[in-house]
C-alpha cells in the first residue's frame, strides 16, 4: 500500500514536471501543442482556431501536398481571419466548382522553403522597408515590419499581422496570421 502510494506520488510529480517542459518546447496554437516532429497538416488539424483553414486545405486537395517533405513556410489564417471575409465567401470557396479559386487563395499563403520570423524581418530590412516573397501560387506577397510586428501585404492591398510566429513543423514553419491574404 505504501509502495503504490509512493509510486502514485512520484508519477504525479513526474507528470507535473514534464508538462511544463512539453509546453516550453511545443508552442500552443488553438489550445493544442504543435509538435515539431509532426507535419503542417497533422498539427493544424489539432488546433481549434485553424479548423476553417484545415477544411479549406482538404476541400482544395492540398492535404497531401502540405503533409509532404517540403519545406514550406505557411501563413495560416485563423478562423477569425476567415470570418473577416464578406459573408458567404468561405461557403462559396468550399464548393467543388470553386476548387481552382480556393487552391489559388490557399497556395498564396505558402512560400517554398522554411523562413522563420528572424529571416523574414531581415528580408524586410534588406529591402529597405519591405521584401517580396514569391508564393507557391506564383504571385508576390510583401513582408514588412509594422513597428515590431511582421506584416504581410497581398496583391489586392489587404494586409495581415503575424499573431504567432515560428511554429516549427517537420516539413516547414507556420506563422499564424489574423487575416486572409488574396491574390489578384
């Protein structure tokens, strides 16, 4: 009895010590730990604030691509970012006949390679005030500094702020953003 009580105490203490270590090494997005050994799609699927993005990625048939080797830099709009779009936009984009348009919007949020926040800031500073990134979609996305925050400007003049940077994945890095970016 004493031995099992001591084992339970040691287990509880061990879990209490291990939990903060996990939190320190794995950033949380949407209440879920983002594990560096999981792919972009595996991690995003666990985040409660990225469910619209995950549904869109699946509808566009991009889940396998974003689960692939990469590396990719993904600017991931939150559910709240999608809510900023005009009413009915998301429902319209998720229709099968809109797959090409949806794919264009989503691949506009992806840049080949792994660019962390430090590299993005350096590119912006090298460009004077901003830098252009060529997206997988083929058009340019502009990255610049907004005070001490990273900002992205799309081809239509809209913008997004990086809310959470450097969420490392096994096949790249994700930067969570507050707005959906739109190609021309």
